[in-house]
C-alpha cells in the first residue's frame, strides 16, 4: 500500500531576533498534522552536503509545494560579500520565479520604512541604494524594502496582472500566527473538499457522461 506524502510547506525568513515568532508559527503549523514543514531555524530543511547553503535553500524552494515567506526587519545571512543578496532574498526571488503557491507576511517596520522612504522621494531601488543606513535591530538593511516590493509584485506595471501580490502586515507574533493558521487551515479544508468531491475520477467522469449529478 502506498502512502500519499504530505504537502511540503517551506517557511522562509531571517532568524536572529525573531526566534519566538518562528517557534510559534512552526508549532501552530505542526499541530495541523497535514504538512511536512521545512524551516531552517528548526532544522527541518533538507541539507545536501555536496551543495552550498544557498544551493540547498534554492533547491528546497523548487521542491516545496507551498511557500510561506516572512519579511522581517533583519535581512538574513548567507552573504559572502556585503553587496551580495541574502539567502532569504534569493528564496523569495526563486519562489516568485517558479510561481509557487505562496503566502507572505511582512513586519510592520518593513511596511512603515517603505512608506516613509516613498514619501521622501526614494521610490525606487536605485534611489534607495544611494542612501547609507546605519544598521540597527529596528531595521537592518534597505534591501529588505526590495524584498517587500518584489513580494507585492511592484515589477508588474499593470495592477490587475499582479497575481499573488497579497502581503499581510503584522505587528506581533500573535498576528503572524493567526494569519498562518487561518490561511493554511483554509487551504487544508479546500484540499479536503476537492479530494472528497472529485477524488473518484471514474465516478465523476461517469456521472458527467450520463448528465447526472456529480
């Protein structure tokens, strides 16, 4: 008897300073029992000894079924040079490129910083990168705004074409936890509905051929 594997849900984020938030989200998603959760902070991400950390993370994005990105005031690790993008940045880029089903959370510091810079006229990546930011726990790197704009699909000019651009702002671990639980419980219910309703493909096809109810 073959056992159907659980969908793989990858959680992507910076870690330092936000361990409590990640603990809460991992515990909540794990309670649902219906997902295999990949989170680097908890050590559940597959690690390939023959690959770099970045390559392992990008491979994980390719292999996951669902993607939860959390944009925090921390930029993340994995940079060989200061100008290199972080692993979290590359994971978000890869998830969008691959059109992964994705849900994105953004800390309110990120949303505020982006809005504030916008009001000051720093409306593009090029303009923002002329600024020199003194790193702090409140906001570490201006490229965090680049990740936010990538997630909201600001690169797509026509608004109605910005598919998958919902980014949920949160101000507390409880808010983030509520969003994650609500979205993935709903996804779980929708998946169960489809399975219960259309699981027997032969029966569905037979009913349609007869013009009867499914």
